[in-house]
């Protein structure tokens, strides 16, 4: 009887913990969504304004860069670490994420994108989610006896941030669960992460920030006997592309930091170089790369060098000190590369572009489940076999390269 009471007590505690974390996940998701909608609408307005005056905005790249550096030097503190701060908090190094992170990352990304820097948005979205959810974890840390509650809330906020901006809750959950420690999943955070991702995505959609989707206009039954070799070869190419981007980003960042240790001088010089290159290329590689992503599905021309130049512009922009993210540029790099190499292997260019969209993202972030899921959410669940095979090969080829330099690998386990 005593064992039976112990059993009931343990299960009652687990049920109460599940209900509390799920409810907290909904609250976090709704809260984060409000910040994501503000951030997302700001980016939409900025992109509309920038595309109306493409060449003039590039002239302000050095000035925008100086303002970004000044804001971080004056008000940044721990927030200056960007995504590295999220990884450090998950590893127990610093014990807090400053509230100013939300404001600084939002404003500095707006400035970077306004001037045409080749940066994305997801890094800021995830940081906003993590900063909001950390406040919840900090509040409940000493009030509730839940093991690793701060890490659970951190993962929950990351899922909410990704889903609230991109509108892809399934991939947001998997991204948050697997990105902090490559090769493992933080299952303890699954229930609140699911609730946060779906509630954030739901509220963002209700407020008009809808997810993007693309139709692959073809009928092609999957046959492993017919397509196994092309899919393997494409997975190899996408894995190398994502891994090389991550490696190149680390190397160029270190090189320019060593060469120009003063951040003001660094962003002034590289911002001027970027401005000239942007004008020479007609602004094709400015911003997040959304136009490159949409091009093959809208029938617009794509060029064989698009993926290389987009990668180069993004690496240079981030190394200079502009603020944004790497994931949307990774999508653009993957789409550009897939459009070029797909026909070489007998695949429709729209399908190969979709495969590149997912696989290069997975290789660059050193994740597997999230890219498979985002490929299906954006392009259709009927393409699951293609995404699974290509993303699996891409992940294996990557060999632990990641755009997140502090991502742990295999050594740590479930929270």
C-alpha cells in the first residue's frame, strides 16, 4: 500500500507539472507573439520602403552600422553576445538574459535591414522569445520545485519566437528541442514548447503575420529505386554548402576582428565595401534573401552564381557587425543552389529548390528534424520522403559544422 501511495504521489506530481508547464507555454507563446508581430510588421514596412529607394539606402550602410555599434556599446551589456548568449544561458554560464535584449535586437535589425545589409531575422526572433520566456523561468525558479525549469522555459521561448515569426509551429518545436545540443532532444521541454509554438503561430496569424508557403507545380511519385542516387548527390551538395557557410562565417569573423579590432572602424570600412558591392549588383543580394527564395516558384530568373554571392554578402554583413540572422539567408542559398543543380540530376528545379531550402538550413544549423519539418510545412507534407532522404544525407555530411559557435555536441543530455 505504501508503494501504491508513492506511485500515486509521483504521478500526481508529474500531472500537475505537465498542466502547469503547458499552461505556461500557452502564456509564453501569446506574449512572445505580440513582440514578433511588432518586429515582423516593422520588417515588412522597412522592406517596402527600401525597395522603393534601393540605391539610396545602400549609401547609408556605413552610417547605419555605426549607429548599431554605438547602441550595443552604450546599452548592450550581455545582449551584445546575440545568439551566443542563449547558448551560454542553456549551459549555465551567465544566469540572465537582459530585458533590453528585445529592444536592442529589434531596433538594430531594423536599422541593418533598412540600409540593405544581407541579414535575416530568425536569430532575433529566437532571442526575443528566449528573453521573454527567461523572465517567466526566473520568476518561477525559486517558487516551484521543477528541475531545470529555466532551461525548459528557454526552449519554450525559442519555439515561440521561431513559430511566431515564421508561422511554422512544427519545425519551431523541433528546432528549439534540438539546436542547443546537437544530436539530442530536450524532451522535458516538449509539452510547453508545443503549446508555445502553436499559440504563438495562431496569434501571429490572427494579427496578420501569416506564414509563407510555395506550391511545387508537378506530379512526381516517389520511387527510391529511381531517385535514390540524385537525392544522395543533392544531399551531399547541400550538406557541403551549409557546412562551408558555417565554416566561412567563423573564419571571416575572426579574420576581420583580428584585422580591425575597433568595432567602429570595422563596420565603417566593411559597410562602405558592402555599399559599393550592393550598388554594383543592383541590390539583388540585399536583405534576407526573400526575393531569391520566391524567384523559382514565381518563374523569375535565377543565376548559377546566386548562392555564392548571397553567401558572401551575408558572411560579410554579419562579420562587419550588422544584426539579423543567418537562417533566412540559408534558405535563399539553398533555393539558389537547388535551382542550379536539380536539373543536372533529372529533378524539377522547383522541387530541387525546395529541397535546398530545407537541407542547407539543416546543414548550416546542424539540425535534422527541424529542416525536414519546415520543408513539409512550407512546401507540402506529400514531399516528406524527398525531404527526409536529402536532409538526412545533408546532416551526416555536415560533420558538426554550425553557424552557432557555442552549440554543444553530443556531450550533454536531456534537461
